[in-house]
C-alpha cells in the first residue's frame, strides 16, 4: 500500500512570532519544526507500511526551510519526500493549499491512502482534509483515534464527547488522525543517518500544472486585515479571606463570565 502523508513546517509555538508588512507570518524570524500533530500521521503511516508492501512518501508545501519537516519525517522512517517550492506560494490560504497538494498527490500516482493530522498547530483550521478529498474526488474519514485497513477498506474510530463512531470508506481515501491514535517514535541514530540518503524531490507550480495566479496572497479568499500585540500580563488580584473570601471569589468569576 502506497501512503502519502501531508506534513507542515510551522513556527515553534514557544517562540515569539512576528509578521510581515502584509500581515503574513515572518517565518524567517522564528524557529520552525514539523507540526506536532502531523507526527501522528507519519507514525500511523509507518505502522501501516510495516504490515505489508508499499512506501510512505511525505509531502510538504512551503519555503526552503519547510524541507526540515520532510527531514524529520524521513528520520522517523518515511521512504521519500516531495517538497513543493515556489515563490508564488507565499501567502496562500487553505483553498490554494488544497489545490497545490491535490495536484501533487495526483502527480505522485498510485497513492492508496492520504494521511494528515487533524489540524496544523499554526492555523488550526482543520479544513484541509475535506478540501483535499473534494478536489481529489475521494471519500474522507476524519478525526480518527484508531485506524485499520482491511483489503480495500479503511475503518476508523472517531471519539466524541458522548459516544464513539466507527466509519468505513473504500480506498483510496483521505484520512485525518488525532493525537490519540498512537505515540510517535523518536528518530533513532540509524534513522537519522539513513535519512541523509533518502530521495527528496522538489516540484514547482509549473511541474504541477498550477498557474501562479491561482495561489499566493493576491488569490487568497481569507486574509489577515490587522494584528494587535498581546497585552502585557498584569499582576493578579489578591483577596484576603476575612470570612468573605468565598463571596469575593464568586464575584470575580461572575465578572469574567466563568459562572
């Protein structure tokens, strides 16, 4: 079974972020890494591949530094990587991203299963799997806490607040997984060394047959109109309990609409 895993290079959540003049994230000013939620998709693909023949190809779209996300996935055990790299992609929204990634998956050919995280840790929109499935004309089963493949059928368990659902779809399909599905492996020394020899292809928009005018900030349907710095943290309020502490606490919570 041939599996494509979508991975994203995101700003480190522990770092202070800044923005360009056009309100897009200044990705050169902050450390980046493979989105933590995508690691679960990579791990699940590796587990499935261990059970049979086929390969795991990791696919990303982004600037040159996005190759670091592919590097981490290859160190974990993926077989090869594809990096869609083009200056025209800067500022692309989810719609444009889904167009480019769908075109890349079609170019790969022979993909039986597309795996993604259920959200990216920077945008947290959770819409890409559905958009991707629509563009590819494939069934989608999303937010999987458990995943099994039986012949030409993929089956997932989706856990909700009140109940769990079991959902099936025929392959090929698009599946998004949650952070409850597995425990991603750490790259071993052997894996780190082996990743240096694994192939990584770089594709441009021209390679995918996508016009530059279909992507980028000018073509985006959603844009950031303004930004505002987070207000500085203020000192907390100290309540001295002289018999009325409970009432003071309740009044504080009510003023913040917590109760």
